[in-house]
C-alpha cells in the first residue's frame, strides 16, 4: 500500500494532474435537511416545514417596489407595461427536427415535476409520438405565448447550512413541467442563435456561454494581476462582488428594457414577456406540499432560459465599468483596479482608493436602477502587489 501511494504521488508530481485522483473522491453533494431552525425552535413536521417555507418565499418573490421618481425605473416600467398591451405575435413554426434534437438531448431523470411526469417517461415515448408533440408545440408557437400550465413549479429546497438550516440558508430548485421545459429549450436555442448572429456577448463574461468556462475566467484574472504587479510600484485592487440572490431578484421591467435596447426581435421579446408573467410555485418537502404562491420577481432555478436571461440582464454592466478591468462568471463579478506605472507605490495606493470609491458609486447606481441588490457581507477586496524583496529574489 505504501509503495502504491508513493508511486501515485510521483505520477502526480511528474504530470501535475492531481484532479485525476481527486475527482472520484470529491463530489458535489447537498445533504437533505431534517428540519428548520427558527426563533421558536426547530420545526420537523413536514407539513409545517412546507408551509413555513411557502410563507418565506411568498415574501421573497413579492413584487419589488420601484421608485416612481427614478427615471430609469419609470422607463423600464413603461416598456414592460406597454408590451403587455400588444397583441400576441406568432413565432416561426417549430420543425420536427428541433423537437427530435431536444428529445435526444433530454436526460432520463426520474424526479417527478408539478404534473407528476418525469423526463424518464418522456424518453420512453415511441418516436412516432414526436409528430404529435411537434403539432402541440406549433399550436403554442402560433399563440406567441408560453402556456400557463407550464408556469407552475414544484420547488424543492437544498440546504446550504447543515441538517437544520434557517429559511435563508436554502437553495430553491424548481422542478418545472418537463413538457414545458422541452418547448422552452427549443425557443431558448433560437434566442441563443439570435445572440450569436448579432454578437450579443461581452468578452468579460464567462459561464452560460459555449466555449467560455470558469477556467477561462480564472486565467484571465490571474494574468491580469500578474502583468499589473510585475512592477513593484504598481499594486492592484480586486473587488469581488456578490449579488444578493441574483436569479431570484431579477426585476422583469429592467430585463425587458435591456432586451429592447439590444433590439431583440419583437416576437421573441413578447414571448419572453409571457414566459415571465404569472408564474407560480409550491414547496414540496417529503410527502407534504404547501399552498401555491406567486412569483413576481426572478426566474426559476432549474430553467435553462433563466441563466441566459440573467446574462442579458447584466449585459451593460461591463460597459458601465469600462475604465476598469472587469471579469464576470455567471452572477459573480470581479473588478481589477490597477495602479499607474509612472507613480510611486504610496501615490498609487491613494489613487486606487479614490478609484475604488468611483467603482462602488457606479455599482450602487446599477444596483439601484435594476433593483439588483449587492450582498455587502460577501463582497470582498484583495490588494495585490510585489515587494522589492520578492522581486530581488526572483532575479537573483
């Protein structure tokens, strides 16, 4: 055993490939929680847990109160409300090949959705049934709207803090009707194609985008810092920004306003408007289900469209911070503020502090205009620099 472990360590040292051995041992896992911790004690009855969480999420997904004196808020509200008065616009007819492609890509998961069906059941359908599914989807496309039965989500919660978490230490996952998700993926492909055709992307964004992974963004940040602090008089401040419940707090009028400014085709814009409105969910815990509550903000986590819409929701953020180096991965933001090469270290520190105040002011304005709050407790700053002693050691 000792010789085998020694040989393994030698292979890791030679190839620098620790993940080959670590991956089978470290797996993502969210343990099931046994109850809720509240001010009155622990709740363990399944029905009480479901009802308590329903009360919590009803407040969590309540309608955000925008500022009528804020011009940006009023413009967004007007765009959103005016779109509701437009007649529905039929989508381009769905081809059988699109339905077949998404059916083949569907993972045969056995978890049941709000209608009691599962992806596993849909994967067992005879292929001849896909023609009927295509006709059904085309009726929905002709209406130019998302059907109401697909907007009710069965929501389960995963613990982020042990077996007895508090209400705010849970991650809600929506089990949407699988048939509705099938239809949604087809329209999502069209939205992605529109983004590709019109270059609706930013170089600073990774995640939610094909070919742009977490590793890409990490390497970009590291290289950005390495080049900045190569000179010992040139520090760099990195601010890691965390948005508070980003997906859950996506304000619909601000999103629709962004999509309109990006000149999204009116048929897709109207369809997304329909997809967002009048969504509902209920909490499922064990065998117990809560009452049905309404979502007035945010997109369901579990929807493939939610991630793309959030990316478009913050599309203009990098341009707002164009004078700084920004890095986005999904809903995480890193801002690098470099010092000047021609200034002394002490002067750079003073300058960076002033520029950091400008950054936070612009972020505050963005958060206010989009009603997307910043989690101050999880927003951190890191000052990187090279000391003269380290620099001397590197060239000795």
